[in-house]
């Protein structure tokens, strides 16, 4: 039986501004499933039926994009691109060092994105009244006071 608590597909479907809960039509559900396929988290058919496989794929998408796993297609999830460049270890080290200096992170500065880094970044974002996406976006980088690009990748 399909779940009925998915949100309107905001960025996924280029329909900005929608933030209310509504059941997705089978056509919209199929488009969300296609986006999940593109993200590499859904191997099922884009058949427009939201079932356990679609739900599991949504949760995998949220996990792999370092989003809070809400089990819903919420605004933060919908605003995350299906294909996302991985964060480099140099960027992760920059974030970990700054979070540590600010008292939000106690783990090792190892360049690996783990649960401690994720939780620390979310706490930092909440403390700065930013949307707690757990993602290193431009607003978060600015609030951290860091250049998210390691020196080898900076452009002029």
C-alpha cells in the first residue's frame, strides 16, 4: 500500500514554493522515482506507486546526502539535487577544524564525514539559526568563516 505523507515535489520537479503536505499523484510519484533512480538509490520501476521500495530509496537518498532521515519528501530533501558532487576530504577537514574551534565537534579531524561531524554541523546550524540540513552550503560556510574549497581546488 503506498504511503500518503510525501510532500509536493518542490525542487525535484521544479515547482518552487510548495510546502504543504499533499498526496502525490501517480505521475508526480513516477517523476520522484525517476529522480531517485538518477541519484542511484532506487532500482525499482518508476511506476507511480509509492511503496516500500520507494520509501526505502527516499530514506537512502536522505542518508547519502547527509539529510535528516524524516521518511518524508520534505523541503530540505526536495531542495537537494539528485546528483551531488561528493565533499572532498579537504573540505571535511576544514569543517571539522572550525567546528572543533567553535566547540561543536569533539571527534578527530580526519576528513571523513561521519555521524559526529553530521550532528556537530546540524547543532552549529541550529545555533546560528540556519536551516539544519547538515550540508556545507554557502550560508553555512560563511557562518563558519571558512572557504569550503581546499587550496588545490580554488579558482580565480
